[in-house]
C-alpha cells in the first residue's frame, strides 16, 4: 500500500477526518471548582451533557474512488488482511 494514495480493489481511497457522526450523549459531572465559579452562579447544577463525535463506519463511492474516515479504513484493511491470511493458509 502506498501511504500517499491507498487503493482498494483498483479504486482510489480518499480519507476524510471530517466524516464523523454524533455518538450517544454522555452525562458528565461538573467539578466543584466549575460549580462554584459558574456564571450565573448555580452550584446545585451538578451534571451536563456532552455529545461526542465518533468516526463514521460508512464508505461512500464517488466515481472511481472510495471516501471514508481513516479509522474505517484501518478496520477495513485489518479485516481484508485477516481474510487474505486465511485464504493463503487454506491453499498452501
């Protein structure tokens, strides 16, 4: 695999860091310092919600190229390498 222009089944692979999705919301706790120094002052509010961004598992085809998140590319590459190893062992 060429690091600059990865290819998959003869198609160019375009990696995009911005291909993310919203993950499940997480409830986080304020520290005492955040609670005491908040403005407006509301020390009784102890939790807040954060919506994390997670890599998109989707692969999109645009012409003769595939567009995906780098984490999806790593997972796809690991799966195909594993299948290739099994295939090579089977035919030896």
